[in-house]
C-alpha cells in the first residue's frame, strides 16, 4: 500500500496512442446517454476493461451533509447496500476514517494490494465487497473535488504505480463527464419543473395548483401564506402513506416573525427581498430546516412561499424551481391585486352614486344585485379607520384584512375602500346558513383580527340601522360622525355607535355649525390665548374638572396635581373667562363649548 505522490514514470509501457484511445472511449460515453446511472455504469465498465479489474465504484461528495456517497450501480450494488455506503468527510484527523476520505482530502491517488493489513481501509467494506486489492484516485476539476473512483480486484497481479498513474490521468476526464452530466440533468429537470409550473398558469389553475405541483416535483412540503403569515394553501408528498409524519411543517405565527425567534430572519428577508433558510426550531415544533421565499409585487411583499422538511439541502435546480414558482405566485398575486382594485372601484362608484343621489334607488339595487349584494335588506354602515393620515400601503393592508375577514364570514356583505377608510355594509339579519354576527359583534371581531394582523390601533364608527336603501347615506354620515367623536371617549374604546354619542349626536346634526363654533370660541378663546402665550394648561385642567363633576380630589388625582395647585388654576380660569364655576349655567355653557370645540376642530 502506498500513496502515489511526486512519482515520475520511468518507462513508457503505456503508450500515448493507447492513452488517447482510452481517453476517446471515456469521452465518448456522454454522446450515447444523459442518464446519470447509465453514465456511472459505463465509466466503471470502461475502467474495468482497461485496468483488468473485476469491478469499480464512484463516490461523489455531498456538500450539504459533508459526506462521500456511493453512486448506483457501483460495485454492482443497488438499493440499501448503496445507501449505506456514506463516508463522513471531516478535516480533523480523528474523523478521517477510510481510504476514500483520505484521497478526497489529499487529492493524492492511493494503492493497496493487501487491504486486510491496511489500517486506513474500512474493513467492514473490504469484507462486504470481498476486496483483495484496490486503487483509488481523486476526481477533480481544477481545485474542485467531486469525489473519488475505486478500482478493485485486479484479475492479474497487483496494482502498480503505473496502473494508478494511468487511471489518474483519466480522472479529470471522468470528473468532467460527471459534472457535465449533472449539469445536463439539472437543466433538464429544471425545464421540466418550470414547464409543469407554467402550465398551471396557462391553464388558469391558480395558486393552489402551483403549490401542489411544486410539492409533487420536489417531493417536499410546500406552504403558501399571505403577507400576514396566514396559510393560503398547503401541500405535501406521499399523502396518506406511512411517511406522513416526515413531511409535517407547522405554520409559524406572525408573532414568531415579528417579535419572536424569527425576527432576525424576517428582517433579512424583507430588507433584501430574498429567500432565507430557517434552521431547525424544536421550540416551535419545526423539526426540519425550511426555505422561505418572499413573494414580491411592485417592490411590496404580498406573501411567502415556504419549502420545508429539507434534510439533505436543496440542489441548485430545486432552488431555481422555487424561484420560478415564487415568480409565478407574484404574477398570480398581481392578478388578484388588479382584480381587487377593479372590484373596489366598481363598488366605490356604486356607493358614491348612492351617496350623491345621482341615480334612482331602483338602478342602485339593480347594479348591486349584479355584483352579488342585496341592498334592499336593512343594514348598518361601519367605517373602519386607522386614525389620521394612514399611508397608502397601510390602508391597502387594512382593506385586504377587513375584506378577507368579512368575506370569510359572509361573502354577501359589501366591503370597500373609500376616502381613506374602509366601509362595511353589515346586514342586521342573517342572509345565509352561516353563523350570523350582528353588526356590533362583527365590528368587534373586525377590530380584534385587524389589530392582531396589522399591529396597530384600529377604530370603527357605526351608524344607525338603514331600513331602506335611501337611508344608507344617513347611516354612513352617522358612522363618520361616530368615528370623529370617538377620541373624546375612553382611550381604550375602539368602537362607537352613533346612538351612544350623547351630546355629540346633537352636534353632528346641527345645521348652523359655524354659529356653534363661534359660540365655543367666544367662551374659550381667552383661555386658549393665555395657554399659548404662557405655556400653561388651563384649558385641559378645565375639561378634566368638568368631566370629574367638579370634584377637586378626582381632578387633582387624574391630572397629577396637588389640590392647591388645581384650586389656583381654577381661580385663574374664572379671572380670565369671567365665568363663575360655582354657577350651574356657566358650567353648562363651558361644557357645551368644550364639546363643540372638540367635535369640530379634531
């Protein structure tokens, strides 16, 4: 046994003509087949023929698992015998077990004519394959190691240095053939996958078919989620087989991505808008790595495509296939976005015509019926808002969330985006066999779902019941008024009905609004001017005092003031305004003025 290193051939027993003949035969293999196993078999056959060996084998390097893996049909082995021949490749000498690993790492050929006494040889493999001598060469292209080739059991005599040198000179050609075959097969496989995915789009099968096809061709679990990580479609191979448990890929909540262990990965994915690889996360039940790719439409992420249960890493063609599937999903999401915009535009035109009284009610009902809505039924208008000046992107997200949630509950309820808010025309009676939610219960559910997914505060104003279509405009204006008055109530309150507005209900119906505003300003302008000029807070102190039923203790506690400080402020308020806070008439006028100012200047 010896390593073939720095060896100079001393004679020309192997002629150049013979070498060229052999090289030509080896190179010609790729012209007759592109099947990888067939190529392996033909290479081994040629090596056996030229070297006079009984058999041979090729091990290729699996970079993901860092193993040398025997390729079928090496040594005439198949099935489990092949799968068991996997050698761990590690640079630490403690783990460098086996000749194949030694040759792969050193790039130096190796000959052994007495393997039973070779400490470096794997005796279990020697015994199983009945090896009595062997030669091993590295398969490399430039500096890239592809694997190793074994030639075993020379029929006549021992392996010589010249045998191995001759075999080693063929190593580069063999490596190139293997590399080219891999690339051809990869390209062929990729084209097949892309064609299968593209066919789903051409046939108009939609996102579910794309997910199912990708899962089938990759033989991996695939999950499609929307931008809020809500599952849309899921597919796994081998459904119903004994291996089902191997393809479990739990969904990961938005909380996991936003604030939990996935936060770093989420930031990287959304910042670069590129796929990330999520490792095993046993704490959340994710037992295998997964690749998560964002679905980008017009520079905005609309969803995520996850491929999971990855044990042996992903081949380049598999990654390319996932990228292609993501692109197809982007197109499908774009089609849905365009359809959503068009649908919202049609619904918006209908509602604007209704609010402006431009069309007869009969025409409105007919147009609504064509769209699948029965506007003859009694309903309440709800206006959903994100507060002041929401961004276009956030408003679109709100519309998607509300529309998706309400449609899942009852597809016959009209939802549309209008003038910086989302409108819901909620029926007051059941319209289908699905569980009926009264308008206020629906509003509460919409708030909970929207705030959870958007991570921001959401508000809803609710108008009174419109018992006939012509009253929808009134219900809409009342919902707007309730939304406008909502900040004047508890900070924790997110929903306000017009019926619960109190004095704000009267203010919203007042026709002489300018006169009301003038009334409030005449009473309160002196305090406003004083606060602005002296950086004081007399007006807020007055409001707190009146809201606390003129209780010094309650007002002082709520405003974090000493009672004496509060008494001084109240004295200054009376001096500046000329009002007596002990007089019920003066207090009423000030309370009304404060309500008017709050309602009309918010």
